[in-house]
C-alpha cells in the first residue's frame, strides 16, 4: 500500500473517462482535487454527477487550466478526446508537463512507442518533461497492455518464433460512441464504402507503435509495415447501443497491420470487430471461458517451437461498464505512484516495473 496520498486532476467525461474517474476514486491513496471540462455547460457541475457515478464527490468541474495548475497536483488523469481533438489533447498534456505535473493517458496513441514516433511529436514533449521535471506515461488496453505488453511478456518463454499475432476479437455493439463506429469503422455503410480504417490511415496512426515496440524489444528492424482490411455484412437488422445497422450494410470488420521481416509477416496486429456475435462466422471467434456477457478477447498467438496461445477475456463490471474500457482506465490509474516517482521523461511501458491495483476488498 502506498505511504502517501496523490493529488490528482481528472480529464474526461466520455465512456473511458467515466471509467477513469471511477477507478481513481476506488484507490485508497488518491485524492481528486480538480476536474477539467471543455463544454461550458459542464462547468460548475460535480465531477461524480458528470461521470454518472451515482453520487457526488465534492469537486466541481472547471474549464480554467490555470486554476488547475495552481492546485499543484501530482498527476493529470487524462482521458480527453485524442481522436477528433488530438491537437487539443497534445497541447494540454504538453502544458501540464511544462508546469511540473505528471501525466498518464491513453489519448495520444501515435507516440506510444517514443523511440519510433515522429520526432516532431516527441521532441516538444521531451522538452516539456525536462522543463517541468515531469513524466508522461501513455498506455491503455490496446494499444498498451494487451498489445504490445502481453506479447512481449509471452516472448520471455519462447524459443523459435516464426509469427507473433496480437489479436482482438470484440463485440462493439456496446461501444457507445456513434461517430467512431460509423465514420472510423464504417459500420452501417454499404460494403466497400470508404472509412479511415479501410484506407489504412487510422490503423497506421494508432497501431504502428505497437508493431514497432515488439520489433524493438526483439532487436530487429522491419522491412516495412503493411495494412489489411476486410468487411462483412449481416442479413438482419442489428440494434446496437449507438444506433441501428440495417441489413446488408457493414456489420463487422477485420483489419490490422503486418510487420514484414525478411520478406514475410512476422509481427501482426489483427482486429476482428463485430456488432453482433453471429456476424462473419468464418472469422476467428472468441472463446471467453466462463466470462458472462463477453465483450473483448485479447489473444497472443506465437507460431514456432513451441506454439503459444495466451487469451485474456473480459465482459462487464458490476456497474455495467465495458471491461475493455475499464481496463484501459485502470492501466493508467494503477500506475500513478510509479509515474510520479519516475525520472523525468516519456516512459517506455515495456521498461516499466510491473504494478497492481491497491483497491483490495476481502
């Protein structure tokens, strides 16, 4: 158990942001001192009410960044929008780091693996960390813990390796962000329609660091990274949490990246995303074990000698949160004590000590 209490400012009221605040308040060594919001209509509201926790926490939301910096918190629990508002999230994170405040976030995927990221993105953040003597930790479930962390962990036990496949099989009918599902994934559109997934741009932006992180840990240089995309329709209407999918329109996608080494795919990121479990039955199916209301299964499949198969299945929390989103938040929140004590700079998760939750109920 931590010997100190950490003062934390929270950012985010979206689905993952709600999970992030809930996780923060569940930890015995965390003190919520501020909540940053961007919508003027949310200013002055209680953080617990904004995140639909079912109770008030006594901290009012504000849009004044200077006031939050003046609180001198130890940590920013940042779950702002890193997809449609990447520049805003990036600039705010940089500002907090310059002010001497440590930051943890899943929002800026493009620099998950700082060694291979765009120097124009990395250098300003490194300078901000030096100026503020602060640390930045970027992680989540995927990218992050499920890939590449689990893959690299499993490689400890491998001998001969000919293929490493990091696979997510998921039911996204419960991902309550309609814009993401329709515009990024293309769900509900005619088969063959353009989306930021189908053209490869979004998956390169988000998951290239995952491929590079595994290659870096293995000590190899890839020839290139390729993308792939396929879609499937369903013959019945599907009602999801974020809206309907009409018959004959896109209801599942399979996409990913292949890290090519010596002319062959070696490191593969493979996502099978469905809006109903019976769509595209010819694609790999989650096994789930004893998990009820299965939502995600993350699998690392290593071909070689021996072959290895590691599966992480998850459903829902007691509160009804998607466990995939909850674990995205938990990976950040549970790391706070280590991030705060870490030397200044951008933290490489694969070189980070193993840590755990402090929320113990017996």
